[in-house]
C-alpha cells in the first residue's frame, strides 16, 4: 500500500484574512451606500423636502431576479468626465444578492481583463466609456453641428441613461451572469460623504510622495502623506485612495479598502440616519455623483435587505493572475497580440464563467467551508494536484492531496470489493465527517461532474482498503469530503451508475 498525503494550507490560510475581509466590507459598503441613498430619499420625502410625491400607492419593494433567485448588479467607479481618464472605469465589481437568505456575494474584476463582447473586443474598463461616447455622438446628431451647451448636456444625460442597459447586456455574454442593474459611482461622492462626516481616521502604513497626481486641465500636482495615524478630509482621502504612480495597483486597492472601512466606522459612530439635514445634503451628492438604472423602489428594497445582512453570509473574491490564490484564473498573454497593451485573459475557456457562477450564484457551497481531501488512485502522475489546484482557485478549501494505491494482491472472490489492482478503476467522492456539506457535494456533482456517492457504498466498493481512506485530523478539524480519483466514472458492467448520487 502506497498512501501518501501532504497537507495543504486552506484558502483562508493562504490568503490574508484581512484582505478578503476588506473586500467583503468594500462590496457591502457600496451596497450600503445605495441603501443609504434610498434611505435618505425616503426620509427626506417623508419630511416633504426633496423627493416629489410618488404617484399612486407606496412603491413596492421589488427586485429583478435570475433563475437562482439572485439579483445581480454591476458596480463601476469612475473619475467623472472632467477627470483624467474620463469615463474609464478603474473599479469594477459584481454584487449578487439573494434576498431570501439573505446573502451577498462580491467579485472584484481587474480593469485589464480583456473581454469579447457584442459591444466590442477590448479591456473591460473601456466598455462603459466607449458605449457612452457612441451614444453621445448619436444624440448630438439630432441637434446638428451647432448645438448649444444645454443641448450637449441633454445629449450627455441621455447617453448615460442609454449606456447602462447596453453595457449590462454586453457583459452578460463574456461573464456568463445575468445583470439586472448597473451603478456608476463618481469617486468624488466618497469625498463629499467624508466631508459631511468631518473626515475619517486612517492608519497610513507607508509614506507616499506622488509628484504626478492628476490635477485639473490635465496637469500634475504633488501629493504627500506621512506614515502613521492620519485624519483625512474628503479630498485628502480621495487622493490617498487613488494615488498610483509610486505603488502597485494591489497597494492602491488596499488603500481604497482602508478608506471604505474607515468611512463605515465613522458613519456608524455618527447619528447620520437621524439627522435630516445631513441626509438632505448627502441626498444631493447622491443625485449628482451616482448614475444608476435602479428605480427608487429597488433602492428601498436594498435598504430593507441590507438591514438584515450578516457578515458571516457574505463571500468575496478578487480575480487576478496569482495562480496560488483564490480567483487566480487569469494570465498575461503576449502584449503584441493586443496592440502592445497589457491585458489579462482566463487561462482556460469557460473558467471565468464557472468561477463567477460559483462565487456569485452558488455561495452556499463556499459558505459551508468544507475541508476537501484529494487523492490520486491512478498511475497518471499529478492528477490529484491538478484537481486540487482547480478547486482552490475556484474558492474551495483543499487541506490534503496525495496518492492512493490499493495493494496489488489477488482479489478475494467472496469480497464485494471492486478494488484489487494497482489502480482504482473509478472515481469516488463522498462525505467522511458528521458536518453537513450538502451544497458542496451538490456543486461537485452537478457543476463539476464528479460522481458523488454515499459513504457506506463507497467503503463497500473499496472493501478491505476502505480503512486506508479514513482522514487524519487536521489542526482546523476533520476532513469533510474525500475525493478518490480513478481511471473511469463508476459504472456497473451494464453501464449503470454503481452507487447513487446524493443530490436531491
């Protein structure tokens, strides 16, 4: 018997816990900002100050949903038309909400992801600007060559409205996700909110000195901040979050998350929700800085859902080209194939859609946090490692990987075991702990095509070698799911499935 295992660090251990907690808060805070905007509108409407009377009865708190019962939103961050880069979207997230659970799932998408879409083949951060500009040109044609400033403003506003549904539909194909709403946030909104809260307190991990921070009229200015605890006003916080010339995009993302967390903390400590004056001021900023196709009734529905969100039911992930981390499904192709541009592509066809569907539409499988053990029962080297790597990139926790070799002995004719050769003839996947992990097993069976069977039947099939797959205790607990990779799928001689799937 050759039964070798090497422990693997779980995804939670491999990646910085604080990093993923930050992304959880980032997505939820943006969702919270939307809900807060709805609340501000609702409160000021009740105080007869800002929102005009809604016709008929009170709005129904309804959200569009996909076949899984989820509401999916595209969240984009821009610098605004007057900023350098215009309407290029530097921040891109997809948020999926299950209103019944309720759960929130967030995936951050890098701006350099190259997508093939009905709206063109380009970097994902260029799509919004390209579609909006095309609509602007079409709208300006109505006024002829000598249009007024007011006519251009009207054309631009209509272009913004027309862009969102087209952008959502354009991204549904490459992402494989139905998108119900889109939200575009001008970064200046965060500056306005921070000023309304009298600033935020942030610990700066390292001194920044950026001599090429964008200034008005396509000029540059110097931005400097010392390491240590700092109190930042809105503009300083925005510059701290957006400075990029002296640090990496990863560092920039981390600073943005720090600002969001500080903003949440400050908002929680202030009695913002009971101050109608502050609500009125912020509602004005929301109307000026956020563009969305979410109706007010949907915003109010989000406010209601947000009140019941438990952070333990929030999942978050970041797409990247780090193949050692969850979401590391991208690679950097030769820039000469993309006009000299640095772009990112999925390294395998369909992998991007598979990752997004799991992390956004089936978060219940990840929330079970099942510990998975993968072993190779064939003579093909590396088979267990390949599957373990794929599971980890998708977000599952693989804690063991190794080889399973049944003894090469003559099979007892009285035994029901089908094992007696040097290789396992078929793959077996089964639960080996008392912890219930039905959603994980369901996903492995339905979405990945792995044959999930009852433990008793699996051990019966393994016969005298069943004791060899009893998992060892890990520091974080027992292994929950055992995957034994064999040569073929489990089937009787007549082609029927050897043991029934546990999927209901």
